[in-house]
C-alpha cells in the first residue's frame, strides 16, 4: 500500500472499521474462521484464493504471482475500509513481511488490525483436504507440508484458533475474539 495516510469513515453500524487477518497453513480451516469472523463483524471477506483466480486464471504459484495477489488483496481491503466497512482477509500470510504489510496498511488507514492464526492437527488437515469439494483452494496435503516448513513464526500479538475439533468448537473460539 502507499504511505498515504487515509483515515477510514465510521461504518453504518457506528463502529470503526477493522481489519482482521486470518492466517495459517493450507487446510487448517482459515476460510471457516474467516467466514464466521466476517459474519460477526458484518465485514466483507476477501480470500487470496479468489483474488489469485481473478488475476491468474491458470496460476503458476510463482513468487511474483504471490506478491501480485497480496498487493491486490491489500488494495481491495484498503478500498473497503476507506468506504467505512470492516474487512476480513483470508490467506496463508506465511511470510512475516506480508503480515507486516497488512499491519502497516491498517496503521496508514487509522484502523485496528487483528491477526488470527488458525491451527489444526495434521491428521485432521489431511482428512479435510482429502474430502474437499467445490473449494477455491488448489492446495493439497503436500502443499500443506511444504508451507509448514516455510511458515515464518509470528512474533507479534495474535490470537490462535484451534480448528482440530468440530465446527461448534471453532465458532465458539471465534465468538470470543469478536
């Protein structure tokens, strides 16, 4: 995002807009958490998987594509916040610089940002990925394992949602956050 400071408007609900970043490994349940957070906050949901498809109908998953996807995600998020609404960003955000960039974007917009990492037991992830259908994500279990090795540690304040149990447990954890 640009360094230009733009303060967001107050949303129709009278609450200040908010940026929520839902990060974690492929198959951990980020979208489940992000959808519930968006519902609770009456926020717009932006997914890297959808942005990637918009930008690259036949993606090659290069570093340049990843950077373009996140740049576009941040631009779309800033536009939503400038319009006075909250936004939930659903993506791996595996690299520290991406998490820093979204925090800087929120700071530039004068709105709070919340980072939520979704975790899940590996055996549960493997089973869920195997059962996926009609999902925007192309990530398989091998991609999950690859990302596990390269996911930068989170060294800032963040919440953790354990998505290893059922949907009710996950939603209860998100309810407490928002």
